[in-house]
């Protein structure tokens, strides 16, 4: 590739990006992922940008996230110059080139969504612009990669600023799940627990795992060290949940519906087939001679 010539001659716009995961120069010996970008115009450095990610980020995250400072540089440049023509974004990561605009589901999909949106805005605002993403061997003899590397080392030594950390989809999912579970737990303790569901199914706050009944239906149950597996169809699972929570059309459930436009339940509507009044879940599961065999 003729990157050296392009970098020093002509008016082609070049943006070199580089990333690293290192602890070089840090007082706490903690490795951080950092990315940097350098923009060249008319053979000279026009500007540069750098970003340090959270300590959960990997080198791969930083290599893909390196387009973020690159697009920020390009956006600032276009505010200063009326530029039309090619823009070459050069990365030293072959893996990153296939992930920058990959909108399929993966752990750093949020980068691709952000980049697609930003590039679309840039090309819409500047229709004469063409953006090319290229891969080149990360050779520090190329002044663009070398300058980006020095920026990375400077950023690694600085105190970490987590106010603008870019979070992965996996991290956002875990964060959302934790918030939901905390809200459910608070709601569980604030509820008076007057319904049948709290006596049978929801005896403890939700913890994000499948209910014990579903777990038994899917993977079986272990009794005295021996595992018993029996596939329970979904319709039977649903019926069982309705029964243990009381949300099934038994006589006792029918009596809960009291509305001015609804006529009172008649005795035959709330009576079990065996004659028990009113028919309820406990009776069906434990005592009714039609369903229970002692």
C-alpha cells in the first residue's frame, strides 16, 4: 500500500486509528483499553483524539471502538473545511474492519449501530464525501500509527475518566437485569401477600432464574441423589401455574369477579363436580375424588 505517499502528498484525507490494552506507565499496574485517532490533511496532522474505555473492555472492544474518535475528528474537520472527496480510515486491526458496520447481533453491536447512524448523517450532510475503511499492518514506521500509539501511551498514564464509558450490549443487559430484579424485589416486599400466588408460587423474591416448577419440567428433579427427568408439555405447565396461583376458572376464582354489569354467580357455577362449594385450587389438587388419588 502507498500509505506513506498518501500521508505526505496531495489533499487526500487520512485518519489513522490504533488501540491497545496495556498497563504501561500506570501507577496502579492496571491494564486499560485505549484507542486513538490522528487525522492528516495536505500531508500534515490536522488533529487527533483519544479515548480510554472502562476496565471491563478488551483490546478487541477498543479496536472497534477506535472509530468513535475517528468519526469525531472527521465531523470536526468538516465543520472547519468545505471538503469533498475521499476519506481513508486506516486501522491496524483486520478483525475490526469486519465489525465496524456489522449490524448483526454480537457483543459490540452497539458500536456498529452508532457508526452507521453517524456515517449516514455525515454523507447526507456532505454528499460529495466518500469514506473508505482500510486495513494495514500496524507498522510504527508509519507516522500515523506511531502518533496514535504515543497518544495511547499518554492516555494510559492519565487518571481514568469513566463518565463517558461506552458500554457493551452484554454489560447493558446485565445492568438492566439487575435493575429489574431490584424493582421486583422491592415490589415483592411492599405487596401485602394476600393472594394465593404468594402462598404457593412466589414464596421468595424473583432472582432471574426460571421458577422451580419450570426448572423441574425442563431439566428434571433430583431426589436422594438420583435425577428424574420427565418432559412436561407446555400446556400442562401453564395449567399447573394457573392452578397454584389461583388464576384459573374454578368456582372460587369466579366469585372474585364482582361488577355492576356482571350478574352474581349461581351456586352451580361455583360448585365442584363432586359437590364441594366453592371449588378452589386446594380442593382440586388435594381432596377432590375426581382428581386426587390418596
